[in-house]
C-alpha cells in the first residue's frame, strides 16, 4: 500500500476517538473552553443523556466573527503560540483539537459575540461536510455551543453508548468536579428541560461550605479540616476529613493541579500514605485538594484527555503533600499541644522494657488524651516514602552493614539452629516468657563474664537471639539491642550530628516552661542535630532533625522531648547532658517488634558491632544473659 495523507475529515474523526469518548467528554471540553474565556456563568442543557443534544452557554469574552470559522479548524487555538507557552500552560485547553473533533462526529453550531461586536454570528459544521457556514444571529455577549446527534455518522461509536441514565450520571459527576474547582463560577445543569444541579457562585467561606455540602454531602463538611500550606513555590490548600469522615468507596476524592482536574498516581499515593495509620484497609479517605506550582515544573501534555500530569520534582511534591496532610491529621487529634507528659519526666537512667508483649497488632493513636497510651505512641511510627527510604540507604552505611555477611555464610548454622530449637522446647503448660527463659542468674553474673559474642544460632520467641560466646551460650534481648543501636546512631561525642532540614518545617505549640527548657538546652539539641527555632512565645518551629529521627513521628516526639527538658530545667540549671538526652530518645523511638527473623537479628548485631566496636554493654543483665543447658542435657542423658 502507498503512503497517503489522510483527508481532513477522516483525521478529525480519528482524533475524536481520543478526545470524545462519550457525551461527558464533550461537556468537559466545552465547559473548559468557557472557563478559559473568563465566564462567570455557565449553563449546560442535556437531552437524552447527551446523545441528542448538548448545549453549553456562557457569558465569557466571546469569539470575533473573523475567527469563528477558524475556531472549528484543527490545531487552531488562542491559548498558546510558542513552545514556551506549551511548557508553561495555565489554561485548561491548549491543543486546538476539541471543537474540530466534536464537529467531525456531530452537527455543531457555535454562536458567539464579543463585547466589541454589535451583533452575534453563528458557525455551523456537520460531520461529513467540513465546510463552515457563517450567518448572523441574536446572542448576548458570550458563546453558545450546540452539539446535536452525537456520533450520528459513526454508528459503531454510537452503539457503544450506555443508557441515558448512565451517560447523564457521568455528566453530573463531571460537573461536580468542575463546581469544586471554580467556586467563583455559577453552574446550572438541565436534563430534558429540568434543572438538576444549580451551583451559585461562592464569594464567602460560608458559601464555599454550602457548595461543598451540595457536592460532597453534609458528613464531609461535618468532619472536614481546612488545609493551607505553602513552601518553596508549592502551595496546597483545600479540605480533607478526619478518619471519622472516611467512606467505603473512593467517590469523594477530588484533586486539582493548577486548577486542572487530575487522577494522578503520585498524588494518590501521598494522600493514601498520609492516612495509612488512621484508616482501616476497607476505608477510603475523602478530600478536595488544590495543588499550585510553577507551570514550568509540571507537564500536562502527557495524556490525551489531560487526566494525568508529570511533575519535574516528583519526590518534592509527594513529600510536601504527605507532610502537610499527616501534620493536619495529627493537629486534628490535638497531638501538637499535648499536656505535660509525666512519662517524659522519667529519670534518664536506662530501664529494661518488659519481656511481656501484647499479641495484638499495633493500632494507630486514636485518643491521645489517654496519658497511659500517649506515653507509648512512639512505638507506632510513620512509614516513609520509598524515595526517602532509598535516599537514607544510599547516604548512611549503617542501614546496610558490611560486617553482616560472615555471620550468615556457614551452612552449619541451620543445623545448629535446628538442634538448639529442639533443646529449647519446653512443656506446653501456660507459663510466662520470664519463667520459660529463667536462668541461673547468680552463677552467670558471678562466674560467667561475657567478653565477646560468637555465632548467632536461633531466634527464641521472636524477641531473643541465642548466641555462642567465649563463656558458652547467651540470650540477647533484641529490643534492648535496638535501643543501643539508636544510641549509637545518635552518638555525638566525636563530632556533632548533621541536621537534615525538613521539607516542611513543623510547627509545635509550647508552654512558657517548655520555651525556657528549650533555651536552656539549645546547645545540646544542636549538637544532636535537632534544629529548633522559636517563632513566638507559644510556638517552636522544627527545622531539622538528624537522620535517625527522620522517620519518627515528630508531631509526638518533639513536644514530648520539650516536656522532658522542661521538667529538668525548672531551676534554670543544666541537670542533663547529651548522654541523658540520647538515652531518653533511644527509649522512645523504639519500634515494638516480636517476630524477628534470624537474618534480621544477625543484621542488627552486625550494626551494633559497627556502631560500638569493642564497647557493647555485655555486662548489662537486661541486654544479655547466659543460658545454662547443663540441667537439660543431664535430663536427656
């Protein structure tokens, strides 16, 4: 076959397959054109679900007579002229394909009158006849586009239309999205001559809430939180709901980028991650969010229907949304201003955490007024984005210690592990973990002083590591090992820790006592890489934290830390040193875990040996205990 240039009519019909999927697609293109023209009042008339008639009338700037015929030509637009305009699009439409594509599969009439013109003119175009006919008409300032008999000349497309009710439902949902994007525009929707929706322009906060209630329902307004945040050229504003406003389906999720309706995976992931610890798996967040940024930093020309965008700084946008929403959700639960927590005032002497662990899964913090629960909320940490995790792994060697490899190479380990697991089997009687792990402490502490760790053999009860040493076998508490790992990561004896700036500084409300405590211990905090700035007599801004604290719930940790410092600074005299603060932090950033695998335990010990070369607390009875198998072996013999 020879290569030929397609006729204009056929080319437009092919293009229509991308632009005009169904009647709702036509309504979207026409209403967006009206918004680009500066209209403040738009009326949409629909008949037979849009298959028979779609009419959109606005009071925008209108089109001159000389340009009316050109408006129906392909690739004709007034919105961009150069490549620079394409790279910084601020209008909703820009390709110049919509009217040409629609007219190729329908009977289209466009009537318009600009304010500079005394009379209106109409342009008519029918699918198979690409010639445009102009004639004078009566019309106020603005434009009306009338689309008759959609897909009349493409029967295959027409037969794929759904029922009248289904097609109108899509149009109704589309108008809801548009109504939320432009509160300053009045919108009226009629179907078969009957007014179905009427959204009046909103100029006050109360009127905006009325429109939100009309589109999203009263429960959304009841549980909504207003969002307003700007940082380095990014601006996020709109409304989200507390977990009480969640739904079983994702029908109330509206997101806009520079005023454009979006269904973007990156944005959805950031929002979903913000709610991760607050919602059950079967619940969906509800929100109306607007993201504004420099048009040069976002590419909207990546999808035929403009439903997707590509951000030049995707990670920055993702983390900005995540931190803004997670911070707002924390504020809604009064996390930002907790009462002075007595648990935070405990002496900085290390205390051994109980071996008894709850078998219930971790639950997100719901009611933080309960002081007993609040003192342990650091055990539930926020899950960082994958990009943040990868950056942390790339920049800090302690996440992937190089000394772990020799400990996992011997095939003898599996055989030893199986043998010792058989030895550790005990009666089925319901006794506590403490009783099951009882050892002859007197002889162990007096005659068996462990000086060096050997091979890891097996994990016992998910929380303890059975190891060989130069004095026999020992059990090592993995929870305590995690605490010592955090201490090592926060060690600032040789040089101060480097503070890593937060993407969005965290605002923390404080009392006068906490302000005084912070000022007293400011130098110690700076040495630990915790960079705080006093913004007012009641507010402290968290500007940066060291890498080991980046993944912690700072909305909880920082207020509790300030409470702890306040309790030790009432006299105006330093009673704490860096080691005291490090010990306190290490006990509150632990992640409660009772199902360690052998490989995880080996990696943890390798990290400890890397952080504490020759300085592990092998004398600490809460960290390590010798195990005497002599009685068990004697019984077997």
